[in-house]
């Protein structure tokens, strides 16, 4: 079975541009969460979506937005990119909105802003 | 605020036992998870403690003390493949908003 898949794997953008990152959860998983991991630090929670509804939001500016589609895949959008947005963006999925175990991460999208 | 503390690095030899500690200050604390992440890889779920006490899963065990705001991950019979970064993550409220610690880099030497 396929795990959590994210695309693209690597991306280079210029300051001020906009970027869209994509995530396909494990088949049957309805909850998708997004995290930002800066090099050398732990992941930081951005959003959680469950059944297309936002269930949680971390301490990120409004430049960050996300959505979930009927097939439970998700997109993370970041507008007006800053150099500090350079990071590994991780997507995690689980079968239910409130499970702590079985929380599976994808390998991430490495975003570099120049 | 929300914060977790872990040692930045730990070194041990193959076959040994190592303990990685984690202290937390998190509002709405609901439980503590542990993840392993190899360089360039995805974080992999290891364990979750919602209640005080010890949880054992094969060579890995995890402990939680809510009264001390403290937990640890115990790795036994260390293998070279255990060399990785280990993160504790506090679960906030009954959802999936996890606050991760800074990570502990474990190096296993032959």
C-alpha cells in the first residue's frame, strides 16, 4: 500500500512568489495535517483538516492556507514567500481526527526560497 | 507558552541501553508521542503515552509522568540503524496539534 505521498519533493522559489504543495494521504485516511520543519528543529504544526473542515491551526501568518478535497488529498498554499519560509514541509495523515497513534508522515517537500 | 526540552545529542555503543529525556510545558496537554527521523526521511511514529507509566513496544519503551511534566524514551539493544534524531511531541487538547521538541540526535557506535 502507498504511504503518504507529497509533491513535489523539491522546489525552489523566489521571494514574493506563491507556492502550492500537495499531499495524498494513505488510502482510507480522512485526516491530514501539515507541519513545517526548519533544518535542525522539530516539526511545527500548521494546519489539520478532517472531512474537508479545518480542525486546527498553528501559529502561522495568514500567508499560509490549506484545503482538503473530497478524496481527502490536501494542498498547502503559501503566498508572498519569505526567505524564512525555506523548510521541509511535512504532511501527516491518520484514519480519524483524534488519533495519536498511526499518525503517518510523508517524506516532505523541501522548499528553498531565494 | 509551549515548549519541550530534550538533550541535543546522545552517543552510545551497539548493544547498549540509552534513555532520551523530555520535559514539557504545554497548555492543554493530552499526551506525549515519540518519533524517529533518519536524515532526509520522514518522522516515524514510535509510541504514545496518554497515561502515566511505561509503554513497551519491542526494543523501545516510553514513560510519562504528568505530575513531573516529564517523559523518556528508552532504547534497548541498540543497533547501528537506530542512529537517527528522536523527537518528543506533546499532544495539545484532544486533536492532532502536536508540539514537537527540538530533537535528540542519537549516534550508535560500533
